[in-house]
C-alpha cells in the first residue's frame, strides 16, 4: 500500500516522509533503516550504503561512522552530498541534497557512544582505518582492546531539498521540496 496517495495535498507530504524516516531510524527491519549516501571523490560520485541511526528534532539525519573513513575525507573536500532512501515494500523513494556537520569527540558523540553495545562498538575501534589494504581478512578485524570512542563520529546531515517519488499502480506521484526556515515548500511535478 502506498504511503502517499492522490488525496494528500502538497503540505502533507513532508510529514508523511518524516514519519517514515522516524520509523526507519527506530525499527531494525524498516526499509529506511539503510540509506545510500553519495559523496564526491576526485570529481566522481561515490555511493555506499550506511545505517540511518536517528532523525533529530530539527529533522536532520544522523549516521555513525569511523572518523578515519574515506567518506569523512570526501565530505570535507565537497560540502554537499546526497542521501537516497527507498521503501521497496511501499514504493516510496526519497532523495535529499544535504550539507552536514561532523561530530567527533564532543558531547553528542560521548552520549551516543554509551548506547552502542557489544560487538557494534568494534565497527569504530579497528586497529587499521577503513579501506586500508590488508594481507588477510582477519587483519581487518583487529580491534583496540579498550573499545574506546576515539574514532567514533556522527555525521549530521542537514537536508536542503527533497525529491519524493511514490510509485503506485494507480499512478505515480512526484514532488520536489526546498527547506526554507525549517519548513518545506514544495510542488508536484510530472513523475
């Protein structure tokens, strides 16, 4: 069943999208739990799946990463990026262009680090930085025994515009939105 229907007016769509994003951040099996993050590396787009962790009160999107990762380097070189969510069960695609803030060794990362349990913390405590060439698979799993938050970081994406596509047998619905003073202004466009 579609999330957005022809009965929805343009002003209702952002609320429906952000409700789905909230569900994606809080429910492990929700299709919006994973998102494609696209950055620019040497003038080429670089896309990868990341885990969507939280929707802030300001409607910003939070993702965890190792501070040494290539995505951090790529974001620092180019201040813009894209995030693509897709709910294959309900046919909803949402794309954001966004700026970002990198949080590292600050109050926010300290607070969220407390909630990372067990083996999940190992994702941010490997001996070698992500993307380092290794000789054996096991070399990539060597961890800092202290399980410190030294490399743990949070990328807070601040969406500037949003493109929404609802696929439906009854007719696709598409709309574009721009964020103005924390409100979404939009219009329908041809799918």
